[in-house]
């Protein structure tokens, strides 16, 4: 079962921008894991690629249900003390959530965790959809698949943090159908236990693109990605099974994100719903 968890955080002193990078938040996550399973924390630290979790940048703003809603991926000023923040963690592997059960069950809201020199309190964990929080959710892989529409031909994504795709030795910021859906397919087949055969994407066409390039310096070198919205439509004579599989992968994007550096806050993606087409 993939989980998308929202942790509500309260810093007890100002948080410097230098400690709000993806690298520092990645280290905080590994600290949380190691507090209940040191061996698992070491394993996740050493995993070179295709990690079974994603993280968001630290957020200080509320997140209403809006069609277009970019998140904060950089902070130019310190976050003041006692500023309510939220941070998302997704877990793709069924066993990973289970191994961290003791962390969720025994969470002490008065125990501080460290982000650089700043103490943070975890005041609440949300794991189900909320009126003002579309990023929290959990769903069995079998339910994700069973609930996927076999008639909806409109597939739209909101790219909320900079998103970039590796192609060979280099990066590309264009969310082509191959980059998007082959990435989703690879991760789905690795973690879901419900095999989807390689898809023919010949009937899938971008029908609307509203993206812009962003550069973030949160890494050793500048990371260039795009944020915005992209919509694909399934055109022509396509079997319902293929439509269902494409929809299942689109729904899965909420949990696995798209592109590179998803364990560092990049590629946060969620599906948005637009008018269907039966073309």
C-alpha cells in the first residue's frame, strides 16, 4: 500500500535556509527511520537509486485544493520560530510503512527532532485526505488498480515542484509521454505486485501544456526543472484495458512523483481532473 503522509512540524527556533535543502530533509527522514530501525535507516541511506520513498520540501503555507498550486522548493529567508510547517513523506513499499509503525504509534509530540541546529516538534501526522490538504492519502495497490477508469481519456498532472527527467547521460525538462509514463510504469511494477506489461503510448498525445522552467540551487549544482500543468489525451481506438492501466499509473503519480530527485523534494506531482473526451 503506498502512503502519502503529512507531518505537521513546529520549529522551536528559526530555521536557516541553508538547512532547508533536499539534502538536509533527506537526512532528517533517515534519522526518523533509524530511531526505530537503525538497520533500515542504513539500508535506505546506502540505496543508490530508485528509493522506495519521496519527500517534499518544507512548506509554510496552507495547501488548498486548487487546480494550479506550486509548492515552495526554496526559502530565501529563515523560517521564524513557532511557524506551523508541513512536510510530506511518501512510502511506496508495503513493508516500509509496517517497519515504521512504531514511529507513528509512539510519536511523542514533545520530543524534538533536529534539522541542523533547529529543534522541530512533530505535532501531528495525517495519512488520509483532508479538506485543505490534497497531498495526504493512502490506498492499496489493488484498489488503485480496481478503481482506475477504463473510459477516462483525459490525463492531467500538476507538477508542483521542479521536475526533470534523465535521458541517457543527460537531463531533459520536457514531460514527454515516454518520460512520464515509462517512469510511472517502472515504479509501479517494482512496488505494486500487479504487473502491467509495457504500454504502447502511440495513442497518448499532449493536448495542453502550461509549464515554466525553474532553477533551484539546493544541490551541489543548479537543478533545472519545470512546474505547471500538462494534459494528455488518449485518442483513437484503444482497448479499455489499456485505458484503465494508463489511468492507474496516473493516479499512482501522487505517491511516486515524476522524474529525478524525488527523495530530495523534486518532481512532486498529483493528478488533476479535467473534462473527459471520448474522441
